[in-house]
């Protein structure tokens, strides 16, 4: 359930600083997505996500273990003021998707994945004053709407995402925050034009306009 890699890479290239830290944090999100996607037993999936949650918190107190993603976070994210405690809620947001049945409340809690992710990346790239919480939650819910196999759950996620993204994109974004603002724009297009694939001219133009103007 990760965003298209080429578009995400282009968006992250807008970062004025902290690009390596941002990439490491998104790699963490990708890893947690793999855990949920592969979970045949929700209990085992929760145990694995709990391990990551605890391992992230432990980064604030001890050296990273011999795990490449954790080492990358310790090397790139922590020096930029992104603590393990700030990143740990990303795992909790993913855990919401292991609920059975997956209802509207669980879908909303998955939005916390995006809030925490954008907050962490925003700190790394020095995005101050931008509506990161609205953008992050909306982005995560739009991402879910595109990838979940249950159409009704997808509709719930899209309906929750739309007002969050509208609020996030109603203001001009700072130059430092435009990597994340571009992802929010792509998420909005995912909801408005679900049949339009990555790389479509409209999507590229929207990203370029946002990079230049913050709108």
C-alpha cells in the first residue's frame, strides 16, 4: 500500500534539505506495509508491528540493532531531530488494518499512520507551519482506498480522505514542505480520478505547479 515509487521519488526530490532522512522514513513505512500485506494471522502481524514500534522507541536510548532500516533511521533521521518516539505511531496506524472487520473507525485510525509519517518527514525536511497532519492522514487514507480489496472499505477511506486533503491543500505550502504537499496533491487526484495512472500529464503538471507556487 505504498505510493508509486517514481512519483514519490520525484516529490521527495523537491526537498530543500533532509532528503536522505525522508527516504529512510518512507522506507520504514514500506516495510510496515509489507508486514500487514503478508499477515495471514492478525495476531502474528500485530506481534511483528509491536516489535517495530518498540524498536523505534528504543532508538532514542540505545544504538540501532543490525537491521538496515533502523540503522538508516539512526544515521539519517535521528540527527535531524526525528526521534524514534515520533516515528513509532506509524506502526500503530498500520496495526489498525488488522482489525476484523475493518470498519470506519479502524479506517480512521489508519489515518494516524499518515499523520505520524508526515510529521516525522516534515521535521526532517524542516517543513514548518504546513498542514502536515491533515495532509498525512488524507494521503494515507487515499493510499488505502486505492489498494484495499474490499470496495466498501475503499469507499469509506476515500470519503474520509477527501475533506482532509481539501483542508490541507487550501493554503500555500512553504518551500521546505512542498515534497509532502506534492504527495497530498497526488492523493487528491487518486480520489478525484481513480482511473488515471501514475505519470499522467495532469499529475505531472499538478506536481510541477505545486513545486513552483506552493499551491
